C-alpha cells in the first residue's frame, strides 16, 4: 500500500467550518483540560508500569541497604578515632607514672569535679602517654574500607537503577507508539500536533529524568533515615529525641509547600504543550505566515503563551524552591540543639567527645535525607504531572478493534459498494445520509462537488479512517468491517493533495509503499519512475535516487514532491487507487503526461478520483456529483453536461470565458 501518513482533512458538515478546533495556520491548538493532578493515582499507575523491573528494584534496594549500612557505621567508628586522639592529648598532659584513677581522685580532691567526671568517662587514657598512632591507623583503615565499600555498592545501585528506568521508559514509549496507531483519526483531528508531540517527547523525557533522579535517591534517603535514627538512639536517646523535635515541623512544611506547588506544575506542563503546539504550527506554515503578513500576530501569540509558561514555571519553581532553604533552616536549628546539649553531656561525663562528634554527623545525615526527600518532591510533582499527561494519551479512546475472526481477501476484483451509508462528524449534525454508490471492478469513479460536500469523507470511510454510523461498505461483497484494517488498506494505493516524504533517500521514499511480500526489481522500479516522469528530474540531481531528503523535502518543488508520491503509488501496485487532488501541484504539461500514465495504471483497477479540476476527470467511467453529503448526480461526462444540472454548472464555472465590458472603441 502507498499512503501518505498525513491523511486528508475530512470534509466539514454543512454549516460547520473546516479545521481542527483551535487549529489553522495561526491557531493555537487545543490545550489539555485544566484539572487537579491525581498525584496518588498517577504515582500508583507509574509503579504498575515499573512492575516488570521489580527484580532490579529489589537488587537496587539491597545494594542501597548495604551502602547505607556502611555509611551509617562510618561516623561511629570515626568517633573512636576522635576518642583515641583526644585520649592521647589528655594523657600527654597528665603526670607520668600515675594511674587514671589516681588522677581522677586528685582532681576531685582539688574540687575540679567536672574535669574529674569527664576524665573518668574516657577510655584509653594513659597518663604521660601521647596519641596511640598504631590504634589510630587501624581505625582509619577500617573507616577507609567502609567508605570504599559504601561507594561501590552505591555505584552498583545507581547502575541497576539506570537500567531499570531506561527499560521502563522504552516500554512506555513503545506503549505510546502503539497507542498512536490505535487512536482514531477523529481524536487526532481534535488535537494540535505540537500538543501530542509534547506528550510523546517532553513529558516522557521529564518522567525519565525524574525517575532517574528520585528512585535510587528516595530508597537511599529512607534507608538512611532509618539507619541513622537507630544509631542516634544507640548513642544517646536523649539527643535522639532532641533531634526528632524538628521532624514534625519538616513534615508539615513539606506538605504545605507541596500542596501549593502541585497545581502550578500541572499548569507549567500544560503551558509547555500549548507553546510547543504553536511553535510547531508556525514552523510548519512559516511560508504562509510570511505571505499573509501574520508575523506580528504569530509573535504576539508566542509572547502570550511564553509569558503564560514563564508565569506558571516561576510560580511552581518559586514555591517548590522554598522547600530546601526551609529544610536547611530546620537542619541548622537541629544542629544547634544537638551541639549545645551534647556539649553539656560531655562536660558531665555522660558522653564521650567521639560519641558527640558521631552524633553531630548523624544529625546532619538525619536531616540531609529529609531535605533531599523534600527537594525530591519538587521533581516528583513535575514528573507525576508529566506522567499523568502521558497516561491521558494512553487512555484516549481507541478505534474499534479488528474482528477476532476476520474475513480473508484472496484475489481482489475491486468492486466497491456503499450501501445505505450514513455518517456524521458531530452527533446530531448528519453529513452523509443513506448514500448508495457502486464502483465496478476496473472502473474509474470521479467524485466532484464544492468544498465541504463530503468527497474526501467517502475516501476516509472506505479506508476506515472513520467508521460509518449506518449502512455498510463492501469490497467484493465483503463488509470492510469484517476485514482487518491492514488487509483492507494493503489493497489500496492512496495519493493525497498534501505530500508526505520522510527523511531518507528518494529511492527509500519511493519504495515505502511496496508490500513486504512484493518483489520490485530494478527494471520495474525504473519503469514506474519513467511512467510518472520522476526519472528525468531525479537524474539531474547530483546523487540521483540516492539523494537524501529532509523531512520537508525542501530541495524539491511542490510538483516534484507530488510526482514522487504518485510514483510511490505506482510501485505499490494496488488493486484500488485513491487519488485526492493528486495532480493539483503539477504544471499543466506534466499533468497531461501524468494523466496518460494514470490511465494506463488504472486499467484493471478500481479508481476513485477526487478532483476540483474537471479537465482531469473527463474520461472517468462514472462521475459522481456531491452536495451537502448527498449524491445529486452521477453519470459520464457527456451525459451530465447534457443534463444541464449541477455538473454542468461546475463545468461552466471553470471553463466559461470571463465577461468584460472594458473594450472601448479604438482599443
């Protein structure tokens, strides 16, 4: 099958303007509904999406447990090193030969109770002996080994996490890609392309970035809070309770900030989608924008949407940005309380200085993951907002599924029948009602009529881009709804007024419509390109058929691009042809040559030709004239002209000479 992916725009019902809602060369495109973010629901759904990676999540959690355990043990052991140094400094200043107990008793006798209590609580003090560097080196060696081990397990956790996240994103992109193929054209017509692209690209990338930055960190932070809290209670339950005073304040502060920033992130990504839709439309139609002098209007619209995005982003980032400095303030408050109370307990001999040092480190380690969790709420809200937009796309209504036991087409004769067909784009606004039309095998049916009459709609119904509301369409007597869409569309070659070429060589573009089981050799390929007059202009290009086209094919003229799409239909060798204004971009001389080639191609094939230029369909076997979704006339060219009806009026409007009264005597 040879089809242009960008299908023709459906005809509008009578009295209804054409175009997508909010579309048009300068339209903004539809924005997503501004509703409250279902944070919990979307988060739970994303967890389900990650379920296939649960084994890796378990492993990264185990690595996180080991890494955190080693990290948590480190300060306690490092505190022992501090005790060794402090004991050496104190012992060096005590008289040699005396025992520690004798020194303590002497201090008490002298009335220095505080210093006596502190010395009595210290281990490893030898009067007259300095720092035990052997013991110190052993402790530092263990500390180094512990931190190296924590680093290695943390690195392994990060690597596993990256694989898990990227696998999830790949599946999510696959799901979105598959969904896009199941979305009916009616849904796509209601959306701006830039909005859909924003969900497929920006939002999925944001989900990936958020998950990468938060998944492992969230696991590590939670484990760190638990581990550090256990060590704090082990060292001193009094200081642990002091450190916990700030936790309720942190929770309340986090919830309040998150509650206010959450709607702003929804607005931010909605504004991003609208801005992308506008930029994509302006870039695609930049030539028309300049031709009609709408640069200022386009710039004004861009500025308005850019300002909206700026405002939403500023509010969301400002509100969520207050979280980290607020948590930092609480952390500093916690540090002051621990340092003061810990110093008093060291002075009273209830704690060693190494334990206080370790506890201060633990208090920092305790507040740091809380701060990180609070900061991650910023990213998490943004990521969940994007995830919800992706899920909205995945939840979009789908086209009717193919039958479970479909009919199979063998050799297609090409008889197409519209039997009592009714259809409407908008409920209660019928466009086509009780239409009957038969295209016999090998015959050419031309469909003409004014804009909005429903000509392209018939083709869309035949291709099952839209489903009929009543009646049926048959191919060789088989209801097209009993066939799979792939089987049906593989029998139809389609050339649209709007050309579509992808980034690749000219030959790759031409072979795009060839069936997988078809074998088009070099001779057949060359014959098709010569028949459509593609070969002469391609051979003038430096690289010939290997010439690389960009996605806009800017190196080719509109007529040359149209010829390529016609050649693509030739190579597809379909049983049914659909030509929707296929020669509208071709010059008059080339049009005659292409018409001759199409006449040869149409032999033995059923063809539907939609045309405004009536000169191109004079030789059609059947000409169907449509007005307001109804067939008002049908017959061949001569019969319809003789009838003097709608076709004759259309023909006369195109070929009647213009009347002038400007001729003066002597001119």
